[in-house]
C-alpha cells in the first residue's frame, strides 16, 4: 500500500492570454532541467487548453477548471467532459468554491460533474472547504466532511478521485490555517475516505489549497495526509510555481 505520487496543481482561474504560453514552456523547461518529485498539473482557462497542451511536453499535465454535468446538448457556453478528453485533459477540477459561490453549485451538482469527468476516464479533483463563518462557529470539520461525503460519486474509485481541501477564507487572501488545523482537517478527510474506500483510501491524494506559495509550501506539504497543493495566484508565473514544486525535493 504505497501512497501515489504527490500532485502540485495550478489553477489559473480566469487569467491568461495567448502570451501566457511562454510560462508553460518555461515551467516545462524548469521541470525538465531540475526534475520534480511530484506530478505537475496546470489548469488554464478553457481557451488556452489546446495551446498549452501542445507546449507542455511530458513534464506538465494540462487539465480543466470545470465541466458540464451532461455529456452534450443544449447548454450554451458550457464545455463537456468529452470535449476536454478530446483535447487530452487527464484531470478536471470540480466544485471549486468560486464555482460553488458564483454559480450556486451544490454538492449534488459537484457530484454530477465528478460522475461526468470520471465517466470519460479523467480524474476529478473535487474541491471542498469551509467559509470563515463556518470555521468561527466551530463547524469546519462537519461542513467539510459532509461536502466530501456528498460530492464523491457512488462509482468513484481511488484511481479517478482527488480531494482538494481549500478553506474559502484562505483563497487569495495570504492567510493560511495553522499547521495543526490543516493536519486535523486532512486527517478527518482521510477518515471519510477510509470509511468509503477501506484500505485503498491511502491511494487518494488530498491536496491543500489556499495561499500556497514557495515560502510556505514546504511546511504545508510536509503535514501528514497532505499529498500536494492546489495553487491559484502563485501558479501564474513558472518561477513561483516551480518554487512550490521544489518543496517536494526535501519531503520524503
Ligand atoms: P490561491 O488560490 O492560491 O490564489 O489562494 C487557490 C485556489 O483557489 O485554488
């Protein structure tokens, strides 16, 4: 029972024009020249997936930030999992807190999107996380473990599921939970996975996200049951992002 390789994933959100392709070339070169002890993924906006896929070579996987729950049809402006698979995406983020907030995505919607992603053989990165009000009220563990339980599809496997714990109040704010709080939450998520997947639960990566940067990556990534990072702002520049990837050089 060996844990899978850690994953450091970048979420570019609604950032990046064609010129940002140079960052992928640079990132690919950095990983190629220096090596990486973790898997590396960038999820750019839909508009850049095809371009970046052609430039990322073997060292940087390219994924998507969202998908529609239906396979095709009358859904103007939406993108299906088949379309993403067709471009070569191996990972799709679902249920990011910005989608849960901006597009009122419930756990049921997130679950349905994960079903769609997994149905075409891509890995669903299922995001969960509490608001500051929920944490201050002492409900963080309940909220997050309920999200995990409700958002993982019935047919999910340890091979096609990744969880990303991102406290909403830590995203883009420069604030991070204490190391103790991160450990407590990741342990609680692992417990949920153990109930669900038994011994194989350790095969599922649980990423931490929310204001991860090169200067705090080592401390956060070294926490038990933290198996990688989901990174927003610090993933936009190859040098910054590579600083986070390099944290794994010192983590056994
Ligand atoms: P941040 O975003 O690293 O800019 O805090 C993380 C995320 O939303 O995935």
